[in-house]
C-alpha cells in the first residue's frame, strides 16, 4: 500500500496495461491504527477495483491524503461488516509497501453509501486470488514512481473489452458506471506486480525481484508464492469472513436460509420423500379377497 502515489490533478493515475474493473463514486474510507496517524480518520471519495489493486482517490483536495493504492498482496484479514443501522462496509488490514510514503500497517473500513459492499468485496477477493496465481514465488517489489509524464488515454486503454472473462464474476450490473471523461490518467510504466491477467510486466531497475515469502497473508492461495490466507475462524457478531460471504451467496442460489449469526452453515429446506420412501411408511395392503357384502354389513356390537 502506498500513500499519494495513485492520483493526478483531477483524477486517478494507473499503470499502462492496468484495467479498471469496477468504479464507485460515493464511498467513505476510514483508517485506524498507530501507524496511520498521518492520515487517520474518514475520507470521502471514489474507489476503483483494477486488475492489479484497489485505488482510492479523495474528493477533498485540501486533505493530506489524496490517494491510496492497495496492491492485492498488501491486504489481509478481509471481512464484511453488516451493522443493523447504517451501510455495509468492508474491513481489512493493509501493510505499507517499501518506499510507499509511510511504514507499518493499519486497519481500514470501506463503506459504500449507495450499496454494493458485498458484491465489491467478493470481486476484490476473487481478483486477489487470481493475481496471486501469477506471483510465481516473487517477493513483493518496492514502490518506484512511474518514470516520465502521464497522459489521459481513451477509455479502451483502461476499460476491459466487452465479454472479457477473468475467471470470476465481475458485478457490472451493480456498478454500471464508468469513470467520468478525463479523470483517468496513465503512465508508460507497466504494473510492477501481478494482476488477474498475468504476471508483472515490469520490474524496478530492470531486474526480477528475488523469490521470497510475502510479508503478510491476504488473498493469496495456499501454494508457492505469496502466503495463503490465515486459518479460518468462526466469526462472531455481524462480522463475516470470505467463507461466510460465499456461503451466503451459495444459500441464495439454492433457496436456502442463511443465518449471519451462524455464518458457517446454511439451512436447506428438507426435500419431500421419494416414492419408495413414501410407500415404505404406508400400511401394508390387506391379504385375501374382500369379504362379501352380506358379511361386511353384519354388526359386531
């Protein structure tokens, strides 16, 4: 995560070859923790989910924090908060990139004032998992400022082509808006870290970073490369892990009931018994022919 490295006057600054998957205008981003004293508090602005990271830009031009870059490998402990009152929000921990204009780590809360926190969070998790598969055992690189000038490219340079398949669901229906014209700027430097569409295309100083473990667990799969996610724990209260969010989605697809207070399970209505099961519980048929009418009409009491 780097501070004030992903903006230009009037917009967001991305790498060449980086695509914006989702965009939302109207979010609140809050930072907490002793390492976030420079920029703690709540900021209002825009959020971008790209093929390589999440980027926030601040609407307040007088604030010290103007932009924050969240490469996938710097994020860990993601979850979804669903308060009784107020908007849902994504919560997680982020670690500073080397040379990223700050040090340490802090927690963040990303609140969606117009809805969409669940869909955005699920897409972000899937994008991070996909990007980790292209890490190839590389240690995360330090941040280096893009060399040369930046420019405002046409939308096809930063928006995915229609029908592009990244291997997971991108909820365009929930976030149909695109960044306004002339608010996206691009440098000539390709992304220095892996994305959902492939490994890094650029390494600082022209050298491949040495292999090594990632500094923090996050989106990454439990395989060689960046470290995998922390062991699953049963959350309490309104907090839900990635597994709980997936369980909720699975429940909705199967007409099942999902209880947020017990996120490890979903309850599926019992299916009706089969024909054989129904016949097995029925009383056996009478043996022999029925009695004649005259005998059946006789009274016994």
